[in-house]
């Protein structure tokens, strides 16, 4: 076989492989179907920077507003609040958006950044002056980064972190996942059903069964929507890491702040929560038998914490707010 024929054969198989990958991606998206809202309530959207941003609200609009901001991960969505949304709406006007690039919001092929999410948080919270704000994981850093310029009543931050990807960010990783065909294939591996089950059990839930029987399937479906890989590409490559120094920024925030941690969390661990609480004079509330998502594993108790109560022995106040 001549060199030319070998190269021709290689190119042919490469094209066949690429074609098969495109067909597989389309088939998986068809299986995922259109994503329904994960929360019960009134479903709306609004335009922000050319994107339709979806959000759900419930409760009496005359009551104080609680804004719930989900954390960022490959399968992130407002459904993270599924175990507390309805209960909170009995006492509050509750609003939970899907962040741009996630859930039922638009997912254009942007190079998403921490600055973009800080701008979104600033804008969205500005629409609800005097709201109580509950945020999870990396999104907590975006809230803290803009809180000084906002009218908020208090903050409840679940396992807050400013860093969730490599430092310094890896441009090659981001661009690989953004690449047509190859990027879809790589992202498909990251978000396969076995991978989702692994991440849930490894650092999401102390008891993965508390995620709910149908939830892993919803997570898989949300990662197989059109454009689903673009925001997570920036996340896994480190471009969504925040520049905020959480300890000093929290100390400067002039509203009551409660940090909530799962005792078994490791990304970040409880020791980080204790350091932050000590440095910033925040209240630290710890849930036993929980990891990064105590608001899912212990929904009723979490609602009580947001409401200012200390419900039962599941919850330990390790650090009182400094007066």
C-alpha cells in the first residue's frame, strides 16, 4: 500500500468516526428530550445580554423574597433546590433561576467567565431589593464578590468556595471541550450516567439515595441539551474560579451571614468552613451525615436554618455570629 493510499484510508476512517460521533450526539440529545422545569411554581424567563434566562417563583409576592442560586457543575440547575423550594414558599416569596448556560436558560457558545456570573448575580439580585439570599458552592463567591453594592437582608452560603477548577486555568482543556465533535464526545464521557452516579456518591451526597430516584436521569438530560458543554467547559478548565478572597470579603459584608456545611464534605472540607467562620465572624451551621448538598439530604432542617431556627440534633451550630 502506498503512502498516499494509507493516508487516504486513515482520512476515510477518521471521517467515518467523526460521522458516527455526530450521529451518536444527535441520538443522545433526542433521547434527552426537552427539559421540563424541575421545580413547581410559576415559570418565567427574561432577556439578559441576549439570552433567555429561566426562573421559577412561588409564594406570596407580598412576603419577603428568598433568592436561591444554584451551584455550578456540569449538571447544575435550579433543581438543586427541589427539596426546599416548596417549603420555603409557604413563608416567603421564593425565586430560583437557572444560571445562564445551565438548566432551561439559554446556552450560547460563550467563553463563560466568573465576571459574567458576577454581573448576572448583581443584576438578578438587584431586581429583588431586601431579599434573603441562599447560594451554593462557587456561586456563593460570586454573591460575596458583589454583595457590598446590593440591598440584601442576609446571606446563607452552602459550602462556599472561590476555586473549583485548576489554577491557573487551562485554556487547552476549555477549547478541547468546546470543539465540535471531539468536544461533544469528551463532554459525553464526563456526563455519562455512570459518571453522574460517581460524582454524586463521591462528593455530592453522603447518602446518594436521598438525591431521589429520578434525579440522576434529570441531571443526565440537562447535560445533553443543545449547547450544554459550553459553560461546563469553562468550569472544569478553571475559568469560572473567582478572584474573591472569601475570608476578607465575608468579613467586609455588612449583613448577617450563615455558612452551612455538610460534616462529610471534602470539596471544600469542613475545616475550610471553620477557618472562614473564624476569620469573618460568621455563623457556621454543620449538618451531620451530609456532604455538599445538605439542603437536599435534609430539606426540612435546612428550611429551618434559613428561617433562623435550629431544628434538631442533625444540625450543630459550631460558630456563633460575632456581635
